[in-house]
C-alpha cells in the first residue's frame, strides 16, 4: 500500500480493501439514472430537496452510516465537523440559488442562524482535523452572508464568529505554511504534518472572501499559504496532492489525470493572491477538467477513497466542478461560453432522481454537501448560457 493511500484517508476502510474489490462495487453503475432535466429544473429540484431534508435545528446532514465501514472519523468531533461544513455549503447553495421560495428563504435563515452558533468546531484528537473544512467553508459562508447582508443572524454576531474562524484557522497552519486534515506525526496542538495543496487553497479562498467582507486576516498567514500551494504546482499545470509527495511527482494522483478536480481550487487561490497563475492558466485548468473527465467520473460513488484510476476519489467530483465554476467567474464572455456547457453537463451527471446530488458515500452527509456544491455550481451559470444547454442525465 502506497504511503499516499494512508495519508489520503484509507485508515477507516482498510477492512473493505481486505475483503476485496468484489465487495466495493462502483455505486454509480447500480444507481438509477436521473431523468433528463434542464439547468433550471435541476436547480429547482435541488433547492426543494434541501428544504425537505433540513434538520429541525437548521443544520444539514446526519451522523448515520448506511454501510458497515466508513472513512476514519472519531465520534462525535469529526462528525460535528462534517455537519458544520455541510451546513455551510447548503446555506451557500440556497442563498445563491436563482430559484427562491418562501420555504427556501426560511431554510436559509435557519441554516445561517445555526452556523452563527455552531460553525466553530474543534478537532476530536491529535490525528483528525476535518474541522479545517468546517472552518474554511464556514468562513466562506459567513463572508458571503456579510457581503450580501443576508437574513438569519445579526451582522455583529457574524463578524465576531468570522473573526473566531480566522483565529482558529491560524492555529492549524502547519510548518510548511499550508493546511491539512490529518496529523500522522507528532499530533501536536499546532499540527506537525505536511499540508495538502487543495486544502490550503480552499482555506485561502475563504480568507480572500473574509478580507472582502472587512474581516482582518494576517498577511504572513496568507503569504506562507500561497508559497505552500505554489510549491505543489507542476510544470504540467497540475498539483501535488500534498507536499509529502514532492519526491513522487509522477504518481498518478499528481498528474493532470489525477489532479484535474483539485487543480481548479489551487489555480483560483493562486490567481486571487497573485501567486503566478494568470487567466491563461485558469483556462488551461478548465481544459484539464474537461479533457480528463473520464478519469474524474470513474471515481464517482466508489466507496473506497482513491480506489479509481490515478487515485481519483469521488468526493472531489462536485467540489472540483464548483471551484471550476468560480474560475469561470474570472474569465471573459468568450471563455464562459466555451467552458460553461461541459462544466454544467459534467455536474449534472451526479444528479439523483430525488433532485439531490452526491459523489461519495459519507455517513449521512453526502447528499447534503453534494447538493450544496451542485447548487453553487449551477447557480453561477449565466441564464443565457444555461438555457442553451441541452438536458442531460447522470449517465456516463
């Protein structure tokens, strides 16, 4: 077993590997296809799904596992992190949706109120730091709420909580300047392990949004994180999974075929902070997202992390397309007309008959975070482009 497999999260599913591939089927094959839908219909039914499946307290997702093995996650702390991150994504999906109803607006208000109270989650032990996702996506959501004067929480409370998240994120900056979600080394208060490029980029994008919302972010924290992501960029425009693989640059996960979903996040982060990624590089990254799609979609719904070709994991699929949509926000009309249709069609492949989206089975959170990601993607597509995209299914 390669070292990357352990660092990428297989500790919780090693028993499944031992039982063999025949007990880890590709769930995408067994899942019934969704009906053909337009972009507008996909947005509407995704919003309806979230409204119908919101928890009574305003959060999204559940701790229930639907299979007899799961990814490594200590109870309850890591599951708190999954819930906070999922709720942040669902709020952003509901808030940014062009299709709004009284029920969806009420659901968004409840979700933002929950985030203002509960998004600052802590790590459960020295190894697992999934809370970095809650801190990152949570900060991105709070910054958006402040920018748009969203309803659901007092502005002063949102600013206070956002500052708490920035301070918390600073604690988790690792020695190489980036951020990660595991510490397999000393398991210290300030993590001792190396960073993951896409995790660092996700946090950087959230910190950029916080600055735009008037939240103070220390410049040294930004500078070190930018250097960390830049260090992982390869000559092919792909990114090392993490700095621990700097001596294995030709491993599949580090090649364009394995990196295409993560490349969007890293490109965007470096572009926002003057890290040497220009608009031509952004377009090249989108080309990889489309050209290498067959490897990206091959990992969708496979239950063991990184079991697919080039160590692709399903849980990067909707994540990568959402950041691809954010990249498209930075390009001109010509590039948008070229790249929006394939990004939308590829996103719709993860749609389900009930209107939800999901790409990887994760306790009871996959439909929540997946639908949040999908809404954040589809809602960004300009209406004049969306109406010209032919209906698509989730078939391959």
